[in-house]
């Protein structure tokens, strides 16, 4: 490694305002070093000076390195890119600078599962990064929707941004390694002992599908707040509607339950008789036909 390169790494890592005996600050030192250093030199983890500048949010140093020709798509040993690390650390100015100079938002940045910078951005609500990312990460096979990351991090603003940009509230069925078949099931798990989160409301408003796991969260409990919330967003049609190829997606401003969602509801309800004193009255008041619940266990 060039003798000047360690100095370049060290100088970039210094936080702004550190007194090095130079009143002009360390960016002037970097301005000199970029002319005598190998800009693509890497440490033992294949981390370059530009990567370090993005990681520490050193926007001025980052711009100097970019203008000097440093590779904005360099990757560390673990495949992390400057765009990923800047997003993880919440350095929006560095994210914008990297994108302006050709950083690829669709470059895989993890060996574990296809993780893109947008997954890190979902923790901070970087609107621009959401707009420039290839949408295959939303529904593509083997992919993980950034909605999962936003919900896991309890970033309601990111959930709202992603849904507004057209990301599916159902995402893809991806239980391994996340352990949840849908963003809604993850949101329900994280609020199982707390009041319903804003993320749940956003997902329901966007039309998230209710399967057996989601209905279990709503019915296998002595709480009725989640069930009542679901029914604030959905309308229960009459049974005969399903025999007439009923296709109206909305009724009085509410989304209509799909046939499969109603089937899942009834199946879960019949398996949760112990809690019927809680959920039965709520469902009947909202228009559930009692005959649907005729079953020996009831």
C-alpha cells in the first residue's frame, strides 16, 4: 500500500472540527492526498477510502474522492457498497452525492440474502433511493421486500413511503430467514403486547391480505382492538354475494373481504372457540352471517 494511503484513511475518519493544528480542516489534507495516493487501495476487509468517507458521512471528502476518480461502486469483503453503508448510517447527503455520480442502487450488497441499499434506506426513509431502485426486490423470487425492514425497524414513515410508491403490502412469502410470511404478520407480531401500530393501519389501508396467521392474531386473544381495526377497513359481504361472482372491490369506502379471506376467518374462528365471547359479538355487529359459524364445536 502506498505510504500515503494510511494517512488518507486516518484523515477521512477524523470527525469535522477536530483540531489537527490546521485551521482549514482535514478536507484540505484530503485534497492534497488524492493527488498522490492510490484511490482504490483497500484495507484487510477490502474497504477503500471512498467507502470510509461514505460510512462516516464526510460529504466534502467523499466529493473530493469522487471527483478524483474513485470508484463509487467499490465493494468490501461482505459485498457492502458505499451507497449501502451511507444509507445504514443515515447520511442522506452522501446518498444523494453517490447517486448523482453513478452509484448503482441495484447492486447486491450481502452474501446472506439479496440485500440492496434500499433495505438500509428503509430504516431512514430515503425517498430518492426508493424511487431509483429496481422493483424486482419487492416481489421477485428469492427477494426480500424492504417493507419487512421498515416494519422491523418500526419506521412508519418508510412503510408509508414504500406503500405510496406502489410496493405491495403483501410483498413475497418469505418465512426464512425472517420467520414471517407477510409484512402484516411481522407488524402484528411486533405489536402483540402493545396497541396496534400505525404500520398495521397503513398495511390494512393498502389492502394487505388476511390469511390464517393474521386472523389468529386477531381472534386468539381476549383483546378486540385488532379485530375492530381490521373491520374498520374491511366490509363483510353477505354469503350469497360469493355465489354470484361478487367482484365489487369496495363498499361504502371499505375494501370487501375476498372469498379466501372469509374462509380463513371462519376456519380460524372455529378453532378459537375459547375466545368466542370476545370476537363473536364484534363480528356479528359488523354483519357476519351467523349461519357461517354453524359447527358442532359452536
